[in-house]
């Protein structure tokens, strides 16, 4: 009689031990219960979100700290096949600021299907995106309470680091494909408050990408947030107000378009192409792709104007510069402004020992960018740390010797960026500028301001060397302004 009772007690004790949740599991279980229950969550196959809101202009605003430039988002629809790991987003963005691509609404369609990320152009043509972008889009599948909690409930998910911070309980989640994130829930309501994942950004390094959740509503027996706020580091990149949310609705065909699915994986950017054009004695345009640089020769050193796009692009430009004049050291970089497409090579320029000359409004941001950790995708500066040598420019500065004179001027009042510098060569009557005028653009919203600054400085300009586009007579700038 005793043995059966003892066996039953031991079995019950073993069952209770197995059934006791770890602190990490408890956070996930509490979130599942608050959202509507484990069974309801696991029964969801698709999620369709519709609404509108705003997009930010990450690292493209007026100053490094500014966040006033936004796009109005309308017609937003995000369809997610949860089990299939697929999603497609459609939206229309309308700039609410002077935009170099014009003020017309821009339709965007992009998605992820397994390992294939894709964009669909306005004409319907679909292209595959680089692997790194696809990886970020897969991680974005977890940036919603329903998807992240459902993924965390999977037995294959690894849950670690349960902790409490203020009014939140947090747990780190790693799913089977290696994607990781941190789930935070409210200690009182147990509803998810945000999801955070770490990503690589060429300018900002290791950054936290966060989606915060608010205004929970009842949707098909579940509680889902109607307000989503996305941030990269400290910058708000999107705020969405959802007007309709549907679970297990027809999500449409979320397969990657055939042209994207059949394209070869893109491991990285294409190899840089650098063409060299002599503008005048001692001045060269280093072009070949969408973003240009200029090289200036002094009696005892070389100066580079602009380190754009990426580490690879800037390294190729530096190599071309040194090849042109191998006997002279390249010592200076003039950086026109802080926008990410014009500073993607800033860190490698510092790693190469160049002194950075830029507007004083960029200095603090550059100092921060140089010291940020880049552990997720170590770059040249992470592998070869060097301190930033920077020379801030206020309204103007002249750099000259007996062979060359360069005058740097702040392009005051420009609606594209408040920290723009232009470089003027008085003897050659040449002006080097970025974004203020780009030959061939359908719109020139910043050209009038450039003319005002040239007139205010009483500069005598014959040719413009744009950092987008080809060398052009200054008369083209005049013609572009009504």
C-alpha cells in the first residue's frame, strides 16, 4: 500500500517541478495571458494591419539632433504570414518639408519572404535587396506583440536574462533562425510595452531598434496595440496609428516576386567604381557612381572633399587620390555635412589618419560617431582605433599655401541642412558643393538658396563641381531658379 502512494507522490512532485516556469518563461506566459491566451495566440496564422502616421528622416534632417522633418504616411498596410515568415508592406509617403525628390507622394512596396528581401518600384519591377537588409527585415517580423510572444512560446526559442527595470519586466529571446530581441512587458498589466533588437548602422554602429506599443484594443479575442512607435537609437523613425487590425484574414500573396526570388543573393554593395576627371590644375573630380568626391593638391599635402556612402567607396576614393599623387600625403578630409549618405566613409577616413574639417554644427555628432562601438559588423576604425582629429569651421575658413587656395563657406539658411559647407577656389572660379544643386534632378528646391549665398559672398563662379552629378557651368544653377 505504501509503495503505490509513494510512487504517486513522487510522480506528482516531478510533474509540478517540470510544470514550474522559469522566470524567463513566466514573463512570456504572463504576456501571452494578457494578450488573450496561449491557445489563441498559437492559432493565429496571419495578421493584417492598416492605418497611417508619419515616418522620420533618419540622419537626413536639418541638424544631427533635429527630428522635425517628417513624411506623412497614408494607405499603410502590412500583411504578415506568421507561420511562413513572410511580410509585405505598402504605404504612400508624402514629404512635409522641402525634399530634393519633389513634394509628390511616393508609393513604397517592400517585403521579406524567408531569406529573400525585395522592393517593388512604381513601375512594378521587383528587385532583391542585399542580405543585410533582408536580415533586418526578418528581425522586423518580431517587432509586434503577437509575433514576438508567439515566437517566444515556441519550444525551440531560448529565453534568457529575466530582469526588472522600473515598471517593466524584460527577457531576451532568441529564435531558431538566430534572430534575437528583448521583450518588455508592463509589470501591472503584463501587456508588452516594447520590443528591442540590436542592429548595425554604418554611421551609428551598434544601435537599438525599438518598437513601442500603446492603445491596446480588442481584436478577434486578442488585445493588440493600435499605436506603434519605432525608434533607431534615439531617433524616432515612424509613428503609426492603426485603424484596422485583422487576425487570420486573407493576407494576399506574400511570396517574393519571381524576379527577386530568382536573383542571386547580394552579399554586399557592388565593387566601387572611381573615375578621375581633372577640373583644373591641382583639382580633380573623383566620380563614377551616385556620390562624388574631389581631390585638391597643395604644395606638401592632399585634401579630400567628401567621404561618402560607405567604407568601401571611401577606401576606393582614397586609393585613387593617393595614386594620382603618390609622393604627397593625404592629410585632410572636408566633410560637407552630416547626412548619412555623405558620411558613410567618415570612420574609415579617421582610421586612415585624416583630419576632418567640417562645419562646427557637425562636430559633436562626428565625435560621437567615431567613438561608438561597432561590434556587430566591425569596420576599419573598430579594427584600427584612432582618435578623431577635427577642425570645426564657423562661417568661413581659408586653407591656402603658395600653390592652392580653398575658401570654405557655410551655406547659410539652406533648407536641406543647416550645417552645409561649400568649397570655393577663387583662382579657378570653381565651386564644389553637395546637394544644394544636382544637375539633372527634376526639382532643385535648394538652388535658390545656393545662389543667395554665392551672391552674399561675392563669389565669381564659372563652374560648379557637384557631389551628385557632373561638372556644369554656373549658368545652369542660375537657369534652375525661376
